[in-house]
C-alpha cells in the first residue's frame, strides 16, 4: 500500500492515509504517459481556420467569355481557384478531425502513473472535507494558504460541489474537479494534487477494474 499525508482544514498534518497501490503505486512509463497526453490534447483540439472551395463561393455561375474565338484561355467560372477571389485548393477546413483513439485501459494506466509520480515526489495529499462558513473566494484561498500546495493545485472532490467551483473561479492556477473527471493532462498541468478525504473512495470506485 502507498501512503499519503492527511491534513485537516487548519493545514496541520493529522496522519497518513493508505492508498491502493494499484492506483497510486504504479511504476511510470514516460512513453505511455506521453502517448495519452498527446491523444487527449488532440481530442480537445478544434479547427478554427476555414477556407471555402469553389463550390461555396457565391457568383461565378456565368461563363466569363465564350469558349472559342477570343484568343484567351478557356474558363468556365470566375470562382476557379486560379482566379483572384476564387476558391481555395487544399486550404484549412473547420471540419477536420484531429481525434486520436486510445484504449480506455491505457488511459487509465497513464492516469495511475501520473498520480503515483505525484505521490512519490510529495506532491499529492489528502485534506478533510472543506465546509466553508460562507461561499467566498477568500474562504477557499485561506484554506489553500494553510496547505502545502505550491504555485498551483488541482483540488479533487467526490461529487458536484458548485459552491467550491464558484469560490475557486477567481483564483489563478486553482482547479476544482470531481473524482470521475480527473485526466492525465490535468495531473500533468498542476504541480500539486489534493484529494478531499471522501474523494479518494470516489476515485477508486470509478476506476475499479
């Protein structure tokens, strides 16, 4: 079993929590983590640049001049790609699909590896469930100042906590996420990861083989 430090809401370490080694004690394979991270980044990518083909540009329905007898080259439309104002050949399109398929078990394994690496380097901890007296950003900021979170932190909760999301919205480099939505990219992006005490059980329940 792997162990993570546990803190109360006052920021004092109250002991250690034993974590499932199958989730938090996995040897890291950098190439596998890289594969999943690249795939997740690609799957989140949406093409914005878009050019029109000759069939999408208005006008050009009339033949510019007759086929023979003018001494000029034959043309059928002013919207041909070789005309100024014509369509674009092989230009960027917003319907391009960048998605990359990755096996679910591979994604899961990569997630366990990144979390295991955080734990091994002292960047993963457990905190008692936070019940703020008021829904204010200051309340959440005060909690984080008491915890060893470093410059940025991913705060994982067991289920929907809209009040915490609102409280963290104005805090830079703080991300509140539910246990079932944690991704490899999230773990790599944030230097410190903190689970609320009940979020560990929720995470392990989601990722039970």
